[in-house]
């Protein structure tokens, strides 16, 4: 960690804040006429300034300027978040504050998204299409009161479009993209087509339909593709090909104080896997033929969501949502005959599936005609039915036979919040949730948040709370025991407990000249106790591993965001310093790792310039991801620990957008990963505690190099 960088950014933040305050003393300060309206964690949609929570917003403009293919492309540029792609599975997952995707909840319109074995957690970012998104809202920290289990490090809420400014809106787009230097119209690269139609049927009714196809042909690198028949390890690709088709429909109704909408989403995804091993078949007297044991992984996800907002007895305001979701991943195995280009002996079975019935609702406005105090009562009902096939290999019976496993996980929660506007400047928001858990002991979460508005446009927020994470499907039910393995889940696991405290100060300054400044400084501290890890519990007769509540985790962070907007120019710069202390143990061996804090430093910047006379906008996005360190078990001696390091890297995206014919056509060209990142080094240092084992070095594949895209959009509004 370079302390000089930290000093420069902190001084920059302070100086910018002081500078804007001094100028504001001599210049008429203008309140922004248009403020971001946020929904996540609020009683009612309201301006971001009025929110007691510190809500971060990713605008639709940023999503469009990135020409993002999926949610991972957007979050790649976000401070505190690390997106980890996996070319061998086709998945991309998220970590926040060093905690993985089990602790971070992703929602669409306040409804958590179903995954193979969870709800809202472990979401594959590549499966979240952004064509129907209005904005993305992120709240970091303990959100267990409003969003229940597993909202430990934060929540991300995707707000979709439900209205139209015109009677008819028709949007169609084509996007062609290289994968590194690889591109062919049908056989290489990425090919995207999108269509969306919105219609205001009347003053009260709205309907929209959309469809998107995203065809990623994989990254060949030095591999030879699907039809290569020589058995030298060159068959296949380095990054698996994936084709996705998504469709959505929304029907909305609004009249007076009532609003009703139904939303349907469908995802079909197919990931192709090419086995590098080629098997020759002797067909004497005919020529030798070749086949390979290939497979494909189809995934289908159905999402239904109905929401009703209205009033009871003319005073009480209710907001109720019900959702039915199902995600099912299958595995199709077959022999692919390379010379004949033919599949034979196809077998198909369900690999994982998860079906969820979910409902949440709130009731507010208990005290009529009182703007200073309000209460919110709410509930959440979750019923998950998860299934894993024996083919996964991780579930066996006592006779060491692979078995299917089907389990139900449910909870029934109630929560209460109050919002107290004690003065025009000071607001307080305490909350409490109680969760009835048939699988575990009943859980609870609490939080309190406060906001104070100082003079000169300075806003201060302080929040803290307790949340919990319930064990996931694998941690509870894995049972992989044979003559060589002993890995067991633990049905006696208890939910992890966490606390988080955050303080934030921000200032927005507006000038008659058109200049606006935004500065924000945030610091947070988190503790997670009873953290679940897989530990060695016995050496007799073979090493036996089991999930146990044992580890402790601590984190503190410092984050700064600074933005400048002047006429047609926008610039932002921020940094984040994250320190993580995680003490891991060895179970039966009775030793624990060092618990010192290990630090990561991230920087992001973004700039855009609009040229009105040319109807053109240029955008640039940069992020520096600092070195990540973590203690892990020494592979040569399970009683010792080594310090692993993942190298730092930089990510740079750029785009230029040109509008034609009064907005009817948009042409965008750009590049991702301009710095050509492909792999970064991951190392483990020699053992500590006097153990002199050698280190281990490997490479992590993060990208497929510099890629270029071209996107053409047609907008017809009338």
C-alpha cells in the first residue's frame, strides 16, 4: 500500500470540499432541480438527499456509455467491488469488502433473484441483462432489517423501466464485438441483438415487451476449437462459449393512489464444454474416426413478479409483492464425432434446480397528516425447494452411492421501522426484524440510521446494524465420502452473525456558472463471527473435512468519491482502502492463522465530454484493482499457513457515441480492456512459523484481452 497515494486523495477530497464551500460563500448556491430518486430501503421513492441511508446510484447513462453486456461489465468499474470471471464455467461472481457473493444480495425491483441453490446470493452476473434497466442502486453494509438473511455486506437493487414518455417507444439494437483479437461474423466474437417495444395503452395502462440474444463464441486463444481432432491437448477453447436468450414483459396500471404491475422474465442459457481429450475409434476396414466426450449446460430461469401499491381506509399505504421463480440447470452429455460433426448417445438430466415462492409487503402512513414521524410494518415469506442431482458427485449415501438430494429451506419474517424527522435537519431511522427459521434457531436483525443536514449543503449520515447469513445448500448437505475422499456438510451449522457501522459525509455544490461539485467520504467497520469454513476434523483413516462455524472476520474501509460537472464535461475520481483481518483455523490440528489486517487499495476514474454540435459523447472509465492478500493453508503442511497474493491490475474502457436524425439512430464504438489484461499472477509465500516450504505460483485468467465493439441502435418514438 502506497501511503503517498492515500495522502494525495484525502488532501484532494478535503481541499475540494473547502474550495467549494469558500466559493459558495460568495456565489449564489443553486439547489439541483433534478435529483436522483431512489427506492431501495425507503418507505416511499424519494430524492437521494432525503434518504437516511447512503445510497449509491449507477445511472442508465453510465450503463449505456459502457455498452455493458451484463451486470459484471458495470460493476467492474465500481469501488469496493471485485468481479471474478471464470472462463471454465462461464460464470462471473461478485465480492464486496473481501466477502464473496454469499454475503451480498442482488434484487430486481426489490425481489431477490433466484439462483441454482439460493435466493439473491451467488448470482451469476453474466445472467443479468441490462436492456430493461432504469438505474442500479447499491447500499453497502448491514441491510438485514429491510432485506433479511444474507444482506450482510450490502444489497444491489436493479430498477427496471415501467413507464414511457411517449405513446409508442420502439428500440432495436445490434452489437458486434471482438473477443480479444478474434472475430468472425458467425464463428467468433460476440453478437448481440435486442428489441424492446413499449406502449401507453391509455392514461392508466402501460405494456412493454422485450427480447435479447447474446451469442458469445468463446475465446480460442491458442486452442483449436470444437472440430480439432488431434489428441494433443489443443482441442476446445480457453473461455467457454455461451449463448443467452432473454425475454421480458411488463403490464402496468396506475390510477389515483393505486399502482399495479406484473413483470415476467425468462432466461435461456447454453454453455458449451469441449473435452480436450480425443478418442480414436478403429473402424477397420474403414478409416479411423474420432470422438470426444463433450457436454453442454442449459439453464432456464422463469421470473414472475406482481406488485400492488395502494391505500387502505384512505390513510394507510400498502405495498405488496409476490414472486414465483425457478432456475434449473441441466447437463447434457454426448459423444461428439469430430470428422462427421455429429452428436451421438446424448443423455440429459437436471443438475441443479431451485424453485422459490417469495412475498414481501409493507404498511406505512400510520400517523395521518404528520410529516415528522412515520412507521412501517412489513413481512417477508420465503419458501425454497432446492434439488441437486447425483451426477454432481457431491452427495452420497452411507454406502458411498451417489444420490439425488432435495431439500426445502424457508423463513417467515416480520419487521418494523420508524422514520423520525426530529427537526428540519435531523432524521433518525431505527428498525428491527425477527425471522422464524424452521431450519435454524430463530434470528433477528436490527439497525439504526441517522442523517443530519449541515449548512453549505453538507450531509452527514451514521448507520449501524446487525445482520445474519444462513448456511447455504452445499454447506448443509454436501456428503462426498468414499475410499479417497471425506468432505461433509453439517446440518448443525448455525447462521453467521455480523455487525456493521458506517459514517458518511457528502457535499453537493451548484453554481450559477453551471459548475457543480460532489464530494463524499465514507468509512465503515464490519465484524463477522461464527464464520463458516471447511476444516480438517480428523486424520484417521483419511483426512476428513467438514463445514464448521469457527472463523472470525473483521474489515474496515475508507472510500472517497469526487465528481465535477461543468457544462458538457463530467469527471469523477475515487479511491477505496480496504483492510481485512480473517483468522482461519485448522480444526483438528488446533492452529490458527495470523489475524493481522491485510490491505487493498483501489482507484477509479471516469470522464465524459458531450459535443452538442456534433451530437457526440466521448466516455472513458478506468479502475485500478490493488494487490489482494490472504492467509491460506499450506498445501505441504496443513498445520501451517502461507500468505497468498493476487497481483494488482488496471482496467480501462472507452466509448464514443454519435446520434443521428434527431435521436432516431445511435452509433456507438468503443473498446473494453484497453490495457490488454488477460492473466494475473497468484502466489503463495513460503510457510510461516519457521516452516520453509517453497512458494506456489499460478495464473488467474481475468479477461481475454483488448476487445472492440460497434453498436447501432434505432429509436422510434411517437
